[in-house]
């Protein structure tokens, strides 16, 4: 968080962000009580954080198993080429994969990491054959099935510490 949009965040801003990460539905009144500000001052600070792009939006965290998607798969994709055209073609195609919840270009031995949510191993076989293996420039696909979630955070706690180090 070391850029002009966030350089001047103070402890109160960080506490607001911390509470919003835990409960994005907090009203300005409830949030103000937690950070010891009036609801008007809290609303003003929240609006500034939104306008600066520190807060990008608000979402609901869904229980994928309750929706019938009890298997999470971390997929590593290695492309046959890292040329700009190949990367662009892959990225344009992967965003159309309905089973993918996130995809990131990464450094290291693989090119892209993505998360897939499926109902069963048979469902993953279908996703593998119809979605993943049809993506352009794919040379290798490695799948890791998540066995148990130990901790899942939206933000690492260190990001919202009031004594942030540069």
C-alpha cells in the first residue's frame, strides 16, 4: 500500500478498512461506533476510501459447498509460448470459462494459476475436457485438489496494521 492513494491512511482509516473486510454490510452508524467517529465522519472517510480506489467494491462471500460446488481445484497452466500474442489470446479465452473464479498471470515454472469450482470429479473431468484443454496455447495443465481449508482471508492482517512498515 505504498502509493499516492494510500500514503496518508491513518489508524482510523485502517480500522475502518479492517471492520469493512470483516463485515462489508456495516452501516456508517455501526462502523462509527467501532472506530469512535460520528456516522457522518465515518461516511465521509468511507467515501474518500472508495473514491481513491482503496475500496473497490462490496461482495458477499458464498459457501460454495452449500451451492453444490464442494470441490475447489487450483489449476496451473503452462503455455507453449510466452509471446505477447499467445498471452493475450489465452487471457481473452480464459475469461469465458464459466467454472473459473480467478485467474492470474504468475512468475515461476507455470504461467497462469486459476481456481475452478466443481461439483464432483466427473464434473472436473468435463471442465478439463471442455474448458481447460480447449484454451489456446496450453502446453501443460496441472491440477491440485484442495483437501481442507485452513484459513481463507480476504486481506492479510499485516496490510491493515496501524504501524505499517514501508
